[in-house]
C-alpha cells in the first residue's frame, strides 16, 4: 500500500527518479529542496493532503517563488519542472485522481507585469481587520498599513524594530536587500494604526515571550517575531475577509508603487522608496500604468 502523505510521497518520488531516471546527486538534492518548499507553501494554504491540491495553489506557489523569495528565472523554471514531475508521478501511480499540475503555464506565458490592487480594493483590505476577529486584529491592521504605506517586502517588515518607527518624523527605517538602509515616509493612517498596536497590544504579546523580546515590531500570538510565511498567511486571511482572492504581501508593495506612479510621482523617488538598486526594476511600474491607460482608452474613447 502506498504512503500518500507528503513525507512518504516525496520520499517515494525521490527514490523513483534516483533509481529509474539515474539523476545526479546534486539534482536530487535540488528536487528535494523544491518539494519541501512546495509542501511548506501548500500547507500554509491549508492543503495538508495531496488530494486537495488545486491548480491555482500550484500557480500561486510558483508565482511566489519569484515575487516573495526573489528566485531567479532559472530556479523558478526548475521548481516548475519538479512540480510537474512530482504530480505526474503521483497521478500515474494512482495516488491522486487528477493531476493539478497539468495546466501550469510555461515560463514564456507568465505575466511579466506585477499584479496590484486598485485603490478601492486596497481600501477594503485595510478595513478588513476588525474587533470580531479577536485582539490580534489590531496587529493585523498595523501590519497591512505598514506593508502598503511603506511598500515593504515581507522579508523587510519582519525585521522592522520598534525603534525603527520614528513617529515624530513620520518615517520608518528599513533594511532591505544587500543590507541597504532607507527611510520611507509613513502616512497618518499607518502611524495611527502602529501607535494603537504599540499602546494596546504589543506589550501584552511581548510579555508572553518571557524576556525573549528582541524589539521586533510585529509579534506573533506567542510574543515572538513573525516569520515571513506568517505574514503571507495574515495577508491572505484578511484579503479573504475583504472579499479579495489571490492576494499576497508583495502585491501590496506593487500597489504602493503603482499608485505612486499613477499619481504622478517621480520614478527616481519611487526607486528610492522601494529600495531598488537599478532604475530598470522600477520602470516596470510605468508599464503597468500605461497598460491601465490603454484599458481606459479602449473602454471610453469613441475611436478606440
């Protein structure tokens, strides 16, 4: 009888490609790491059983490898190949009734422009945390406001310390990729949400850590610093509460940049706020804005 658990299925798949396909040890190591990443992401998506995995779950996982973890295109392509082979193996051996990886798009067909929320959608998301969700809603609201107001990566927001928020100056001190430091302004809603969290909730959470508080701003239920995957889960949960689907932390960063460009912000300023080393990376958002202008033109212009 086959072991249909994640652990058993991954073990059997790796044995198959080692014995039957004769792949090199380094390739097996890479495939094993890919599948552990897949298991982690899908478990976070509440897909603990292989039989419950949906095509959209796999698409979200592959997309997050690029947007959240910053993997190179070649690494993402390898992940994609691993995922396809794994589920083809499971389906061929009768462990799952259908193959959710069958319809995964090839890299050449991936959407190259970043997805973002409209200002109305963003407003709904920021308003989603409320008292009915329990005391952690105060933290979640502060987290969402910080992600959007400062355009932070998930990896950056988990590193922000209490002393990095300078309320009097209205800025947050951020350590980005390559340990590059930048100051990003915070608007009044974000500052107010963070102040409420610092006053009403964070001291209670920090007390649970029994002296282990390292002054990180955003804490978990147990008082420890939140991990990146927890940020992903909070954003997803609050997005669903707002009636939005397929929202991830990096989408708030995309929205931050796109809304600035749409409002007429100088591209060099946006580059500085995002912490991009190369202006070419920031120029993506001018293309996003141009595509929206084309949509409006096509919809409303009589000669479109």
